[in-house]
């Protein structure tokens, strides 16, 4: 009669304590008999996972985990007399090689690479540059040593490669250099130092009030272009003009006049005459906001597009609507208020 069976990997080695998600390992159960002998390893068992939703295991013992965390596996064998005996549960932890978001941009003589995610505690970053057809395949727990061509990460993210090559960035454990995360990016061609384009910074204002100063900014591509000089112009100096100095490099102070209206702002690079343009609106200062209807009463699940006017009417009408309790009322496209939870009622301030 079989006693408590022992579970092994199909190659006869002990069951590993970890298994990378979506990778498969084949398991077998070894019958142990009451007289101390063992039977032949077999995959012909009744296999079970706990929690069952952490993965799958086939009738032939092929185990695949799809969720991280600990999973217990048991194998049940049938005796000749029809009784069944179940193995002691074996715990395997599902582990995941996390994806890194890697971005490479051109710079003079090479590239600057950024990675959105920082290494976790006990990890460090390395990289390898290869041709696209030689990009390394990285697995969880794989040792990625400097002796195998992996390079310690430069603090400034500046590397040197050729156009079309691939940079593979990894996070590895500080002890043992075992892989924990990986990401790749295709390298652009290194810059020659000439300006390729210019754009306004994201925080550059597009509107202002009468008789005020505003700082406008731009960025060059590549950022380290040799010639950083730009010229700022306003198409209607009676609305706003650049008359002051003192702004940071690639920034300029725009001074609005007492006249309301719009003017086209243009920034032009000295190298290549690349331009960026935008319309700047100069208007009277707002004195208030009028929302109609006010107050707003909405049924659960209802959508409403309130009328929002900036006072006086001559003021710039750009507005962003927010809700102080998005669990009750959410704002869609900065203009429509809509209830989002059909089970919630209550009050929220829209402003």
C-alpha cells in the first residue's frame, strides 16, 4: 500500500521554491510504500492547486502559475484497493520579471536613456547594447554579470550606440546579480550637435491679463545642441511684447499691455531657423465664475453639461472644472459632470 507520496520535478530534482509566471514545469509523484520502498515516478495523479486561481496544472503534471504569490500543490495517488493517498502540500511561489519603461533620445555623440522605474531596495541597474538580432533574452533569477558584458548604469544615463541598436536595461539583485526587471529601447542616431526642432515648454502660459509679466519657455532637440540661441517675437506688440531681460536660458519674459486681444508668439532658433508658434490671449482679469444651474441636482447615473462663464464676459474663458468628491461626481473632459457610482448619493462641490 502506498504511503505519503513525494513530489519531484520530472527530471528527478526537488520541486523549486519559485516559478516564473507563465513558465511551465513538469511534476511527478513518487509513491512511498509502507515497507519503505518507493515506486516509479508518475505524472498519472490527481493534481490540485490552492488557491486554484493562481494557475493551471494538467492531468500530466504540467504546472503553470499565472499569479504571483504562494501556491500549494498536492498530488493524490490511488492504491490497488481503491483507497487514495495525498502528498504533503508543496509550496511554489509565483515570481514575475517586471517590465521597465525605457526611453532613448539623441544627444551629441550618443544617446540619453531614461527608465521610469527605480531599482527596488537591494537592486541595481545594468545595461547591454546589442544589434537588434542579438538582443538578449532575460529570465527571472538569471545571473547577469559584468563578466558577461553587462555594464553598470551611468548616473547621467548617457550611453553611446549607433542608430538601430537595442539597449537592454535590467534591474538585478545586489547580491548575486539575479534578474528582477527588464526593458528595452531602440537607439536613435547620435546627434551632430545641430538643432533639429524647438517646442514650447509644457508650463508656458497661453493667456494672461492686462499689464502683467509672463515667463515663456522653449526646449531644443537635441537638448545639448551646440547653438542654444533663439529669438522671441510677438506679431502684435500693442497686445504683448518681449521688452525685459533676466529670464533663464531658453526663456523670455512677455509683458502684456493694457489692450485686450490676441498675438502670435514665435520662437525661432538661430541654428536652422526652426520655429514654434502659439496664440497668446490678453484680456481683463476675471472677477468671478458663473455656473448654471446652481446648485446642481443630479440623479444617480445622470450626466449634465453645466454652463460655465467667466466674469466679465471680456475675460479669458479658459476654465478647468473639478469635483471635490470624485466618488460622488466625476468630471469628464473638464466640462461635463456625471455621477460615477450608482450606489452613492451625496453632495460634491463643482468648481
